[in-house]
């Protein structure tokens, strides 16, 4: 059967996360149901899907990548139109590619980019409440960016990993960690690129960085936390609604053809 990769954008507000779970609707369950209907599979027959990784409840995506084997060849644009007609309106396929039979959305990914949006307006904008963290306090952008320099490189990120993780190895490589101001939107935008990230790593880095920007922690705090390897000493876990899986990187990208 031919293998396809798709790129998904979704609003995670109403979902329990990407992965199928028993306690509510998931992105994966919606995608799986759309594929079964589109392929007119007999009862009990499924089309297994594999994503580049999970996103938690309330987390959004602009570039989640999923692969699956489809029962028959299908033009890429036709597949995109058909899936978008069947998917929940909060989920859209933004790209489709026919890929090699051994392509794997998770194992072949060489990196990811996440962004986190912080609403710094004077009041909580009701139209942003599901898509950003409201943080109406004074902040020093230079302090945050100076602190984030310590994150770039290969480090043990135990201090920035949820204790609920099942990963033994906490070493990860971060290629970019920065924040800038989107003045038109009255937002701070954190940007992280790396080979991979631990459970809640981005959200803990953001929660701690905001405390540094507010002057509640010293500028060298992220460097110190990397050394102590203790989650209890880091700052709070920022809420999920500000987090976006922005892009998954492959070499070469299946979507450039």
C-alpha cells in the first residue's frame, strides 16, 4: 500500500490531546475516523496512523506530521480535499506528500520547533484566552533573552521536565531559544528549536523565564537550574493554551517536492 505523510494544523482547545484517550475526543481519533470513512473500510478495519509526537490537551499545532498507509494510490490534492471535508473544523490538512514505504513521521524527524505565545495586554483578551497565557506584569525582554542563552546547546534538562515523564535520558540539544515582542498583537513570542523536547520542557522554561523577566529570579537562573538538575527548583509550568507545535523538520522535507 502507498504511504502518505500529511501536515496537520489544529486548534487543540476542545481536545484531550493528539493521542487517542478514553476520557474525551482526540485529534488522532478524528483523523482515524476520517480515513476509515474516506477509504470506505469494512467494519473492524482501520488505517493505523503514526505522528511525529504527542501534544497535550489544549496544545495547538501548525505543523504536526502524520504518516499512514492508504489502501490505494490517490492524488495528493484530492486526498487533502477529502480529508478536510471529513475532519472536525478545528483540524485541517495543510499539506500531503507521497513518501517512501520506510518513511516514519517520528523516527525520521531531525528536529522540532515550538512557539509559546504570551498575551501582555493590560486585561485578559477574551478572544485570546484559549490561545495564549495572559501575563499583564512588567517584564524585561533583554533579561529573558540573556537568560535563554544558557539553554542553547546539549544539556541535561531534568530541572525542566515533568516528574510524570517516562524518559530516563534527560539530555537534549536545543539549537534556538529566544523571545521577541509582537507589538501589534501585544504578545511575547517564545521560540524554541531542537532535536527533541522533554514532557512539559517548553512550558517549564517559559514559566521560569517569565519570572526572570519580572525580576523574581536572577538572569543566570536557567544556567543554575541546568546544573542542579532538580525540577522542584524551577519555576511553574506555563498553561497549555499558549503552546504551538510550529514545525517538524526532516532531511529532506517530504513536503518540498
